C-alpha cells in the first residue's frame, strides 16, 4: 500500500479489522484492504489515510462558485482536493478526481498549503471537488493552520458524515455548503449515488446546527427526467425551513451532461424556476438558481421590500445595495449575509494552479 498517516476517525475491531468513522458508510475494513472511498485503508490493524499530504487539484475561485452567496461575498478562495470519494455519483463533473482509485497528487504539508493560499492572495480555502471528510484529518490540520493565519475554511460537502467528523469541524470550519442531489429522494440516491438514503445528511446538518457556529448553505442539483421531482423538493425545502430556518440560502443548480449521464439534456430553466417557486412557497427567503448566468434568480432580493440588494452575473457581483451593516438601502431590512463586500470583488478570481 501507499504510505499514509494514521487516521483519527476509526475504531479498532476484533480480528484486526477497523471501523472507519469518517463517513456514514462506516466501512468495516479487513487488514490489507481499503474502504469504498479509495483513500482510507487498514494497515496492520490501523486505519491509514493514504492521501494525507497529497493534493490532486488546486484552483483559485470566487466564493460564489462553491456556491456560497451569504458568507464573505467577493472573497477569493484557494480550492483543493485529493483523489477519492465516498459517493459514486453517475453525473459527477469531477469524476476524474473523485472516482480515481489511485493515490496521486503533489506532496504538500498543511503549512505549505496555507503558504500557497496567502501567496495567491486568497482570503480562505475551500475543500472541494471530492468529499472533503474522506480526508478529514488532513483537512483539519490544514484548516487549523489556516485559521491561525486569519484565513477562512469552507467545505463543499455531500453531508454524508458522522458525529465524529462534525466534532472535528469545530476546530477550524467556518462555512459549509451541503449539496443534495435530486432533492435527496431515496430512489434517486440509491440508483445514481450508491447510498441507502439521505438520512445521514439531515442528521449531519442537525449536528452542525447544534454543535458548531458554521454558516450553512444548501444546494440541490436538479437532474432532468430522473431527479427533478417537485414533491421531493417541497419535502426538502420544508425540512430546511423547519430545522435550519427561513433565512438559510438554497441553490438549485442546473445539471449538464457528464460522466455516465451524457445522454441526458441540461436541466430546463423552467424546471429550475419551478423548484425556486417551491422554495418560496415553503417559506425560504433566499432561493437561487445556479449555472444559468444572467438569470434574474441569481440576484439576492430583500425579504422585506423585494428589491434587488445584490446583483449578480454568474460569479461576479455587479451591484451592492446594502449599507455597512448589510441593511437594505431601500427599506432598512437586515439581510443575513456574513461579512461585507470584499475589496477583492471582480478581480481575476479564476486560476488553475496545480493539477
């Protein structure tokens, strides 16, 4: 096996087996074998994280690309990933990274990652492109070092986690966007993701709500024909309203053909608009449509007067109608956005730096 570092998130079992506690699969791994994610394996009765210190991708992104719209708008983020994933999504746009079962990447330390982030003049890090909690111990060490250096930390996550991973989030994580697929509908996630159901995702969100101060946003990839059930979307939106509150942002993302679903069309804009309407009917104040640049539902609208308070075009912010307390300039209603508009806004915020 590839040399790795002993993990924290596991329990030893009789007979030399180990039980991984990094995600809700709870893989029971015999000696000499690797869990489904491809990066956590049993070596002599100890769970090793084989991608500790290895990054397969790094890019400079706007925070809006995650997508995050209510936390530190305009921020420039250094996005990193390892190989592997705990999901088997048929539509994954990052499948070359997430479904790769070979340990690869450049050698880095947490200190070097933070130094790169600062050198590229980014204000924070995003752990993204694959599920970050499969390399949680590495993400934790980077994140703790980043926080010491005044940087923010964001997870782009499927939320298929455990109480143990949430406990580690408390040490460093500032923001998480949890990305449902097909509104988390059971038949969809079983067939196209390879999980039994979405229950652990909802439990993780409750754990984050109750145990941390992490800012939460929700995304939902709307896959046409197989994952665009409005009844499931209504159920999801109602759960968010009741458990996370009406000001929780939700982003309905347009699917484009990729990986094993090349035969499907891109999501019709009308389908996304119907999902947006469902969110409004459920009482959610800040619903967005993503991956449709120029659509009016990219903007943030004041929940008080209905005026546009943040104008967007794709990942750029073209208008800001909030005062220094993030109150609507038209009616004075406070908009629940953490942080004010970054001075980095609309600079060159897209740059691949390693692959």
